[in-house]
């Protein structure tokens, strides 16, 4: 069960909201925890025990960190408890997400040496394990650093890890950010209204833009490179560039909106990354909670940018190697991460500072977007070899045949309009227009123009929801790309 599905929109969410408002305030956390476990069990019944184990592991680790605050406990120091807790979380992640990848590569090496392969049947990937594991580790690390107070109530700790709006797709929420909200929060009419609006915007991004773009992407990337023309290759990666942004940011919007409906304030996860003028700026606006997680828990402890230029480059490369690996157990993700790490290291050189920031601003945008799009080829491709051939095809150097598929085969009016609108709203056009309208009309709710503007917004949101619901009810293409992560 995912947010962009009829059963969630018309059955699960209305019932959960009704139960939440009917429930006594003192029981709401227990109610939401039970609902969140049920939500996870609906999509991944085999691994409910794994998620519950993660809750208990990190809850107990927090208590042990508090117990060892002044003296070791059975010979365990605070640092040892932290190492064991982080190690246990990582072992779960490695076993379920990376064991198959590691064994496959080891077997390939053994086969090259003429040695017998390792018999291994890897487990299936638990839904959302990367998200809830990183979130759980941040709780333990923050308690160790004394950035957060240990949670003694197991229901509150479990709710932090398992809260369903951001359980399977983020944003990655720090415990310190929501600790007080878990204990006491209030659902207000403005907050609930904002949550509904934000959810509809996210749903529309996912269903009306990401899904149509994804259908074209899948059709083009399913072709052998020899059947692609440069035009079709550019169309495929352009559609994927919009698909991944509107899918990720759409789910983040829905999570923020759902949180607001229940009285939570979640951090923003996306700004307008495709309008960035450098890759460094891009990562300040793309998947911001993940970027800040790697910055605070890995990059800065490694030394950050406080050391030599070479060491800073190594730190960046290490962080983005692991960032790529976090996204998926495959060489394509690793190459994508290393590519970004190398480009970020390049942006810290004196040569880059003397060249790119002095260029005309549109050229800076094109420079950044070019790097991002080239990287998405590796992120989307199934193999590194296919990604390299695809990149060659983009620049007319691929092995295309005379009967190669032309871009016009995929350019129906719906695709063209979705491309145009998706490209337009990937830039900060909507905030700009809202700012200008607010300045023009004023903030007073007593003016007819103000009333007309907000009525118009409600009408637009209503029709966006109807259009999204109609697409979902029709059973059209609706992928869930987080299964890869």
C-alpha cells in the first residue's frame, strides 16, 4: 500500500484520520504506532518483525547509552555501546540489502579464477529499510552526542522510527526535530488544511507528471542501445530527469502533508534543485534530509573540508561512494555516487572557482544540469556497460542502426505537454508567482481579490485531486521506485 493508490486515498487514510480524531489524546501515539505497523505489514508482512526488532534494538541502545553516562555498565563504555548499536544496524542493512551484491561479485571473481561459486540465495529487500535504519541510527548517535535526550517510553521511540507518513520514502527525520512533537502536539485547522493542500500537490506531482514521464523512460531504456537514435536517447533521459524529481519530491510533499494532518512538522526534503548553479548548490536542494545526514554523521567526522584539498576530495569521494551504495546495491549506483563525488571535488578547486562562477548565469545552470543529467544515466541504467553506451548515443557516437527508434515515436501530445509543464514547474516559477500575487493583492483577507485568489487555488487543488484520482482509478502505469532503495 502506497500513498498514490486508491486503497490508501479512499479507505486507509480516511479511517486513520477518523480514528485519530476520535481517539483520546493520551492514546494517539499508541494508535499511530499500531496504524504504522499495520501500514508496513500491508506492504511487507514478512518483515514486520525486522522493523519491530529495529525499534527495540535502538530503544535499548538509547537506554544503555544513558546507563553508561557516568560509568561503564558490565564493562561497556558509551563508545562501545554506540559502536555495537551502529554496527548492529549496519549489519541488518548489509545482510538484507548488500549480501547478494557482495556474494555475486565475489562469485564472479572466483569464477574468473576457476574456483567453485558460493551457493547463496539472497533475501528479498525489505521495504524502506534504508530509510528507517538511517533514521534509527541518527537517534542513537544524537543521544550519544548529547544532541537529544534519551526516550524512555518504548511507544514514543517506536513511533519515531515507524511513523507511516515517512516510513518507506522519507524524509529522514532527526529525533531532536520531532521529540517534543511526539510527546505533545496539536492539530489545528490551518495545519490540517495546509497538510491536505500539500498532500494534493505531492499526489499530483507523482501521478500527473512522474508517472507519464516514467512510462516513456521505461519504454526507451528497455530498448537495446543499437536501436536508439540520439533524439530518442535525449528524450528518455529528459523524461527520467523529470520522473525522478517529481516522484521523490512528490512523495516528500505527501509525507509532509500527512504529518501536518496529524500535528507533526517534518523538514523539507526538496527545494528547486534543477535551478541550481553548481553541483554543490544542487545537493543543498536535492533530498536535503539525506544530504544533511551524510554531512553530519559521515563527512564532518571524516574531517569535512577542514583539512588539505586532497583530503577534502577523498572525504567527498568517500561520502558519495556510500551515498550511491545507499541508493542501491549495484555498480550503476556506485558509479553515480563516485561521479558526483569527483565533480564536487572539482568544484572546490581554484580552477573551477576562477572559471564557472564568472560565467553567464544561464550557462552555470546548464553546466549543473548537464552534470546531473549525465549522472542520471548511470542511476537509471541496469548495467554500467549500458549506461556508457547510452551516453555515447546521446552524443551521436552510439551503435545506432538505420532502423533506430526516433524520438517522435514517443512524442504524443500528452508527453510533450507533460515535459513542458514539468520543466517549467521544476524551476521556482510557482513560488515566484505566489510572491508577486501576494505583493499585488496584499495579505488582508477582506479584499475581493484576495478571496478570489484563494478560491481559485482551492478550485485548482480540487481538480488536481480529481485528475489524480481518475488516473489511479483507471489503473494506469503507477510504479513505486523506492523498491530499489
